[in-house]
C-alpha cells in the first residue's frame, strides 16, 4: 500500500488490535490470549507485534514521513489530564510540544503523537481500559500474550547487553525524526522549562537528516519507558500530584493562577483552584496490572545493573560514555522512583486485606532488592558465608529510604489487621521479615535514617540551595545537577522531594515502630496458639469419628459453639506451614529489631496461658463496666480474626429451639406433637420412675430429664410456674427428625433386609440396639451417679 493509504489505515488497525479507549471494542484481547488454549492465534499475534514484525515495520515506515495522530487528553491518567486542561504542562517531556487545542466546534484537547508514540500509548493503556474483557476460562496473567509482549519490548528497547537494534528502514542512511516543535495557541506553564532535554537539541531542533546517531540510539528507549511509567504508575490523587512538584514549579503555578485570576477579576480560589481539586479519580489496580509493573521493575534493575564500570579518568568517561550508558545510570531515580513510591503507597492503603495483596508485596520486595538482578560475580572465598548485602548498595538504599522505612510501617499496619492464622497471610509476613533480615541490610537502613536526621549545617555555598526532585526535566539527558558528594544531603533530598519540606518522618527503628513490631510479635504468638488449638481439635475430631459415633445424636451437639477456621478445611499440612512461617517470621523480626529474648519468652508464655488445659479458647479480651463486659480493641481484633469467641449456647428448652438445617421441618413439628401427647398421658408414671433410687431410676433420670435446664429454671426469677410439666421428666423424639438419624435407620433396615429380616424383625433389632446403647450410656456417663436434684 502507499503511505497515504497506510496513514489512514493505521489508527483503525491499532484500535482493532488493542481495543478502543472507552473499552467498548475489545480488540484481539491480548490479556486473555494464551498459548495453552489458543496456540495458533497466540503465535500469530506475537509474530505480528514483535519489535521486528510487520506492525513495527509499518510504524517505522510511517515515522519516516512525520505523520501525526491525535490521542484524546481525556483518556490520560487523571492528574495529567487535569493539569493539561488547566493549561499547566506536566514535567514529563513526553507531553511537550504535543498538545493541540480544538478548532471551533472541537470536542477537546488532543496530543499530536508520532506513529511510535501512538502505538505504544494504545499498547500501554490497554492494560487499564480493557478490564471487562470476556473470560471463558482461567487466565494466568504471566502467560498471556500481553505479558510476553511487554517483556519482549523491554528486552528490545532496554537491552541489558549490547545496544538497541536499529529500526528497519528502506533508506539505510535515513533517520527517523521525532515530532517537530509546535507552538500551542494558549501559553502553558511548563514544569520542565528550566531543564531542556538534550533530545530536543539533537532531534527536535535539528533536521532529521542531520540528527545525532547517538541520540537516535535511545529515543525509542526513553519514549517507551516514559509511556509505560505514565500509563501504569500515574494514577493517584491530584493533591499528591501537586505535592510531588518541586518548589520552583509550585511558584510558577502560583504566578500563573494569580495572573489568570487577575484577568477574570476573581480570586484564585474562584478560578482554577477548585477546578483542580474537584477532580477525584477512583483508581483500583488489578492483580494483572501489578504483575506487569513488577516485570517492569525487575527489568529496570537488570538494565541499570548492566552499566559498565566507570573509567578511572573522568575525562575519558565524558568522551566515551554512550547515551545508552548514561540512560542506565539515571533510569530508576529519574523515571521510576517517584511514581512507583506513590503507586505503592496507594496500593498499601487501598488494597483489600486478603491474600491477593501478595502481588503488590512481591513487586515492592523486587524493587527493594536490586542486588538480586545484578550480574553474578565469583565468590571471593570458598568459605560458606551467609549472603549479605554489599556495601555498594548503601547509596541505593539511602536514595530510596522511604521505600524501605515508610512502606515497611505501612505493611506493619496491614499485618496487624489480618488473620495471621491463614497460611497465605502468614507467608506474606514471613516474606517481608526474611527480606529485611538479610545481613547488613538493617544496618544500612539505620545509617540512612541517621543521615536524614542529622542537622543541616549552614555552609555559605549551600545556604540558597534547593532540594532537587529526581525527575526534574523529564528527559534523562536534561541538564543534570552537579554531582553531590554529601550523603546526608542526598537522603534529605529524596525524602523532601517525595514527602515535602514539612514531612513528619517516623523512624523505622524508633520507639513507635518498635512498639508496632512488638504488637505484631504478640499477634504471631496468638496465631500460633490458635493454629495449635485448631490442629488439636481437628485431631480429636478425627479420632472420635468412629462408625458408631456417626449414628449418635444428642442435644449437646446442637449447642456446640466451636466455629472452627478455614484451616479445618485446608488440612494439617497447611497448619504446619502456618506454624513454620510464623516461627521463622518471629525469628527474623528479632534479628532486625534486636528484640529482647526474655521479653518474647514472657509474651509467648502469656499467650500460652490464654488457653485452658483442654486447648479451648478463652473469652475475648474484655473489661468490666457498669453495663457488664465491654470489648477492648484487642478483643474486637480477636473476634474479627477468629482468634477468640464468646461461648454462645442455646440455653432454653431444647424442644422449642429453632429448626436446624440438618432437620426435617415437617418431622420436627409432627414429633413434637406426638411427644407432647405422650408426656401429658404418662407424666405421673415418669415422675415415679425418676424418683426411684435403683438402676431404673438412674436410667430414667438420665434419659428423661435435663438437669442443667431444670436447675436453671428452678432458680430463675422469670419462671413463675416451676412445677409445670414442661420442665419435668419427658420423652423427646426430636432426634428422629435429623437427616443423619433417618439415614442411619435406612442403613440398618437395608442391612437387616439383606439377611432376610422382615420389617417387624428390623424394628425389633433397632429397638434392642437403642436400648443397649441407652444402658451403656447410663453406665459410662453422669447418669450412673444420682443427680443432685
């Protein structure tokens, strides 16, 4: 096809593949396309969308002709959309010289994107817009075509070895131009105007024929990463977006708003401020979204760690370092650190308190451990030493201090509100404790906190210095500030740029956080005891479930108050895993925070005494008041998480309690009428039998009376007629309405029929069997002893 025809087809083709921005058109549904279920479509899609495939060749072919395509601003992440609509250009150079205002009668603002940007915008945003895709089977996000394509693009445009492959072009010497500068019709307050991009100097301000090959090497890499970060990590509140801006940007925005308000003869609060702060975005990232972000984080660590060692001569470094090497040097602090921190904060504060948080947790832990993705080096000695964190990572830890400390406190607050008896929740606590317990890591975090808390010295050349945000200028080739050798200033710059100058820093190794860790240790001990009691209860239940015990049905079963836990259904193996996870997590927490062993021993003893000798749980934590027992916050936590429970039992007349789900309602009512008739007719005879002191009397007292109920009614001021026959000896036939009893009788009948016993003989066998059972229960129960009443 000719370029003109391809230019018209391209937007339709992109939308047909990735779906429409409003989510109505699903497209190829790459997020649900897997090789296991659709091998043909899966391989064809990957080949077609490969970096060297037909689709990318089309992109480069259109790129050479400098075509532009409109992307609606209304579908950008909320904070960016609100800023552009308020004519405040974001810091990221991705949006510079691209905003186009609508002509008369236009619908809204658009971005004029080149083909590569347009393709990648649609590819990245399809992860968020296509949430309601039809799914007919279970889909593993890490095996989908979309996940594989993200990994392929990252490896192609951010290579850990070698350089970025040149794009295929029909003209071998031709360069692929970037967008030409565009002057917006309305002036913008630019977040990045103080630090111009060298990419603009190389490309935008020069003809494409004379473009610098060095900049051509990485413009696609920078564009790809900016698009991924902007689309996947830029969804948070507008207040946080404003908070992240550097001081000089806030001053510019203030001047701009004052000028606008003066033109309209209104106050700033009446012009632009309410419009900005009226914005509220409901952003709920999915588990698949988090897994893709984790893939990005892991690859960026590998990409950054593939940086070649710096030469000894600084002059040699300045002449030999390629743009790709410079890009590796600043890719994480300049592009990812700030937005990932806000994204993680949002997830820690809004994610449900269930096991799906594991995806967020692993993504966070992947960012905290860049040494896992560094190239392996041969061990210095043959001695088997524990793998500790090298001192060379101290700078990374200090420049990402909040990632370690503040998010750790956020995880503590989550862990204190989850059920640690669940093996999945116990595993998450174990994973975090294991990572932070790596040798030398806690010491480096403590060193970073000390650097931040040390007083700032007043030095003449530092009196007017501002704390610079890591993302100033948007493009990595912007004018980079001079190298700062002061480690304390680096830590302060990191904290102030993310939290503001008025931050109230909470020390990870301070008293307040230490108390939270002690509270978590106490909950771990309680969860261990709870898991043990559940395990003991399950073992007792299994041992007592014999063939004949299955036929037993007594009123005490109706009053059982043990509610169990999800571990009852999971099994003993999961209970064992939970205990192992919690035990190791407690050990790691002791290593990290140097907890007192005597204090922990006392705590475990206190938790051990919280259970009685039978292994049953005590009442929840309460305090005495005028109105009786009142739950404490700890007691509410124990009830919510199933650690303790009130022993609630039905204490009224067992014949009048509600019909249970395992009973036949019609039989319950019929048997109640029959037993009432029998009790009225034979009341006197039953009284005489229960008054005897021989074995017959004991037998009747055990099976015809409820001593606990009679004792309660005798001393109750609410019962006026204590001599009523309803509370005396009586026959109860309700157990016959149980489905378990009915099935038992049917089984006995069929077994008897197998031996050619007729209905009369079967009934006789049943009656004899029940009589023998009743006699045995009289001998081996409290019925053998005369009741006190």
